[in-house]
């Protein structure tokens, strides 16, 4: 790799390299890390908005590594410290103390990098990254852009960078290189993420008034996202057929395999099945309403008989009440 591979961005010409990563790392990010960063961002934005505007929000990443596989599973906040020139300085003492504490609880996790906010890495990020390299010579840099989704974009606002040493302007210095990653979720994390992802029933914007409506809203959003993905694949096939983009047989095979796994429903058969299930649900709801009404009437009759139990032929019979409120005749013959 040479200086010819460095990004030609006029603002950051020597920060990010355009070369492909050759480290062979398989990086997985767990939802807990993303939730921690989002929570850190929300708290910092409410408490010290100026720190968010300046992009000064940092934290450490904890991961377990097996060979070339890295699982980033946890993170924690790092305090801000600056020198006299307004440069961010890493508090190595706090970082070591925190890592020693976490090592007692999570012995398999090691310090693997750090995170911050921003659209693209800056010179300040590179200088801070050099300080993290003293703790871990292969430290990763995770950058989240909280404003990426404000304009209607649907891209995942997280990038992960590795660092390499390159010759830039006849001097040796580290530069960032973007790395690929995937989001991996365990069974326990699925439950937590599903709970967090459910919309609030007291939301002012959606006006949800019940758990059922909240659940249906979640299902609607999932179906809308699925529809957008299907439309994207359909447009890709149309562009491939018309020659707008070159044919990629590997992608076409994956799309074909996906279509074969998807259930195919005929409209009439689906309508009949849906109508049957819909009627069954209505029938169950109707029977439940009848049962509840009969139970209410039965309780009313029991109370009426209890109050008027001394009238008629049963006036000489002692009356006792069971736990359910029904009258019991305790006369002996």
C-alpha cells in the first residue's frame, strides 16, 4: 500500500485509506454495544449538548477474540480530558482500573478498541487512536453517525475502522482503513432487543392505546421493511435484465434460493384461509363475551337469592354462603 491509496477527500486527505482491508478479520457487533452507545449519546446530549456538537463522546469496546474472529459484546464510557491545547487525552489510569474490574466479572473479554461520534474520521480521531494503540496495538475504531437517519436514509449508521501504517507526504503515520462487519444477536439479546424495539403505548405521535395496537404497529413496520427489500431486489433484477448493471451470477443464485424458500400463496386460497381464521377469532371472542355475561348474571342471581333467602318456602332453612357466593342449603332431613 502506498500514498496513492489514501482517500482524496479535501478535508481529510491523509486520514482514511481507500484500500481494501487485508487483515482477514471477521468482526461481529452485538446489539448490547449499539444500545450502550445510543444510551451514552442520549445522556450526553441531554447533560452536555456542547460535547455532542463537538463530537466529543468516547468509550471503550470489549470483545472476545478467537483467531481472526472478533465478537464485540460490550462497552463502557470514558471520561473526557483535554490538555492545554484543547486536544483530547486518554485517561490511561481510569481505563486500566475499569478493565481490571471488568476482567473479574468477564474474564474472556479484552479491550479491543474505542468508539466515538461523527460522519468520517478526523485528525483528532487519529491522534486519539494513536493513544489507544499503546494499550492495544490492533485497536479498532467504531464510529456512529446519529444524524444519518434524519434525512430518510436507511443505511446503518455505524462504521468500523482498522489502522495501518503508511507513508504519507514522505513520513510514516497511521491511517484508518474501513473494515467490514456484521451484527450478531444471541437468544438472550433477541429478547432484550425485541422489548426495546416495541413502541411505547403512551407515545404522543402514534397515539397507541393498547398493547395489541403496539404489537400490530411493530408488525406493520416489519412488513413495510420487508416490502422495501423485495422492491430493491426486484429493481435489481430489472436493471440486470435491461443491461443497466452487469450480471452477477452469485447474487442471482442467492435471490433464486431466497425465492424458493419463500412460501407461495394463491390469492383465492389465502383469502379462504384468512377468512376462516378471522371467523374463528371472532367466534372465540363472541363466546368469551357470552361466557362473561352469563357469569355476571349468575353472580347477580346468587346475590339476589342471598338477600331474599328468608321469603317463601325456604324461610325456615338456614343459609350459608360458599366462597363463590352461592347459597347452600344446610338443612338436615
